[in-house]
C-alpha cells in the first residue's frame, strides 16, 4: 500500500498541551484540569487557615506557659490545683498545634501540585496532586478514628465514675 503524501494546503497540527510524561498520549484532559484548578484557591485558603490556627494555638500555649511560669495564677487562683490546669491546657494546645501542622502542609502541597498540573498538564503531576490529597484524607481518617475512640473512653469513664460516686454516696440503698 502506498501512503498518501501530506497535503501542503491543510492547517498545521500541533499539540497545544505539550508532551506528556505519562502513559496517556494526550496528557490530562482539560476538563479534569479545570475542575482541579477550580478547587485550588479553596484548598490554599483552608491551608492558610490551618497555619493561622497553628500559630494561634502556639501563641495560646506559650501565653499559658508564661502566665504559669510567672506565678500569676498562684496569686489569683482559688483552684485547688494551684494553676496546674494552665500547664495542662498549654500542653494540650501545643499538642493540637503539632497535630494540625501535617494536614496544613499536605493541603499546601496539594494546591502547589495543582498549580504544576495546570502548567504542565502531565499525568505525573496529576498523580502527585492526588497523592497529596490521599495523604491528607488518610491522616484525617486516622485522626477521626482516634477521636471517636477517645470519646468512647471518656464516656465510659464518666459512666464508671458516676456509678462509683453514686454507690459510695449510698444512692442505691
């Protein structure tokens, strides 16, 4: 079979999206890129809010620690704990700030990977963006399981504490 020579009068054809680095010949579809790029500002916004939350939690922890270290609570408190509750709250705030750092990083990376995908349109950048999103949701799922477990332990603890206190007070006689 003979191949037909190219027609010199046809419009030139070009790949407007550049070469693909993945297995797909055309790269990522424009509609996929449009949908992901529409989420990028919101993902970035949530990441920034998480970083602001981390900063406020750290400031709160440092403030509570400073108040305790200066001995202000010992002079003004009527608490039987002598201000130790501020130390506990400072530790909880510090721990919460540390926990929030990982999802803030992952959301920031996800937004950046979406930006790379918009400019390159490569499947590899799509995979990288989706991997950051997967990592974020895996962390959120694990933290949800941990929190539900803690809630159950606290509820059971309150029930046991209440029943024990009621039995000691003679409420069941």
